């Protein structure tokens, strides 16, 4: 048996034993065709993401409680969150007989574009972009920019449409009882979504695969209980403050909450072309999200740090923008960002983008510690 025949037999075998609603390996499409004798298309995408620099930097980006991450290393970071999303989504996907390689690729890549310091960092970059009139910053859109444009010395990762769509469409912060894939989506739909969001417009988006829907639901499952436990750990909340309805419906620990939500989704989604909660569980999930928003994400202890953080972001933004305008090649934005794309590629990258966008790309790539060290270095 030659290599092509062997590969086809492996992929056909995988496609044969998954749900009729699952994404098939033979349906994968990418801009530049590529193949491997032993790995399917989504497996290759997963590995491109796994070995990327952006994936390695997950470990240095805080999930939510960034002011305590330096002295409590058990608090969630972006790496832990991503791995937990992947594992939760794989558990659901396995029970529903979906394509696990596709699920894993989307899950591992869904937050590549997150800025340092969680959603506060994202909101500050949004404000800066708005002030500079270069469109808004959204981490899901920036994740797609990374895999399409910035990774691999500006050659991109050449991922499949299904993985790229799942990354762009992953938003787990929306309250949803169920998700049904939009199977008619095209590349033009992704472009249209990005353009409208950049301009500040409201633009709904739904994954094109059931696997993408699973990851989107799993994103929320991963953080709703974990953020609550992290808040208890550093004293923002007490366990007894969790509302009784949530305790009775979902449980009192992150483990119980995950088990409740995963079980409910599997039972209500089995052999269906949608991913769904039961009505009662959905209400409890929405209640827990609202509780976390009011008591954690809007906590004075968390938001009290945001003013200083905003000052640091704006200072570094102006510092690096000035360095680009002046061609100061000793600046870190040249030495540790632009030149990492290669001398020629770096020049092409700068010339083909607004200078403000180059600065956004650099700051968004930073880990919390790198950001702090850079700010201290230039503030002296």
C-alpha cells in the first residue's frame, strides 16, 4: 500500500465511526493544501497551534485575578484555562461521537490573541485603538490574526477553515441555552464579521461546526466555577455567599459545577445537530455568570488596579509608536518583535501595516510579567 492509500484508509476509518453531525476529515479545507501520511487535517492544525510561540506565552497571561498572580501561582492563568476548555470539550465530544482533533485544535487556539491582564487588558487596548481611530481590539479577532498573519514569521499557520472559524466564533461569555451550527458560512462571512466588529458594530456569529459549538459552551463551563474558586482563594468571596439556587442546581465546587454542566449537555445534545442545556441548568448557569460579574469582575479590589494598568498601557503604546516613527532600532519593539520576523520579513510587516497596529500586535503578545518588566525598564 502506498503512502496516499494508507493515509486515506486512516482518515476514512476515522470518519466512518463518528456522528453524522460531526465534521469529517475529508471536508477540511485550507488556503494552501498540505498533507501528512499519519495525521489528519485537524490534527496537523492542533500541532501547529501547540508548538507556536503564542501558545507558549499562555502560561504568563492571567485569566482574571492578575493582581495576585505574582504571589499565588495556583490561580488560573490562560494556559490552565485553555487546557481545561480542551479537556471539557473533548469529554463532551467523545460522548457525542464528534471529531476530537477538531475540538482540540479549536480549544487550544481559541485564546491565542488575548492581551496580558485578562479582559481588563483587552478593554484598555480597545480604548487605545478607538482613540487612535484604527478600529477596536477583540481577542477572538486577534487570535485569527495571529494564526493567519503573525505566526511563523508572518507566514501564518495555514489552518483549516473549520479551525479558524471555531477560534473566531468561540465567545463563551454570551448567555446561550443552545447552539446550532451555521453550516453555510464562508470565508466572506469571517471577513464581514471582523470588519463590522472593528467598526464597533454588533455582529452575531455562530460556529460552522458542532465541534466549534462544543468548544464555545466549554469555554464558559471552564471558567464559571474556576473564577468563583479563585475569588474565594484570595478573599474576594466566601463560599457561603454562593446563591442557594446555584448550589442546589449546579453544586458548590468547581468539580461539581463542571460535572453538572457536562452531564446536562451530553444528555440534552446526544444524537442532535445542536449543543444544548436543559432549561433549568441554563438558568443556573446564567445566574452564576451574573453573580461572578457583579462580585468578582466588578470587584473594587480588581478594578482598583485598572487605573494604574491603563496608565502603563498608554505609556508603552506611545513609547513604542514613537520608536517606530523615529526608526529607533534599539527599542524592544524592533529587537524583540519586528526583527523576530526576520530582517526582510520585519520590514515587510511594518510597511504593510499601520504603525499603531504593529504596536497593538506587540503589546497584545506580551505576558503579564514581560509587560511589567518592560514598563519598569522604560519608566526609569
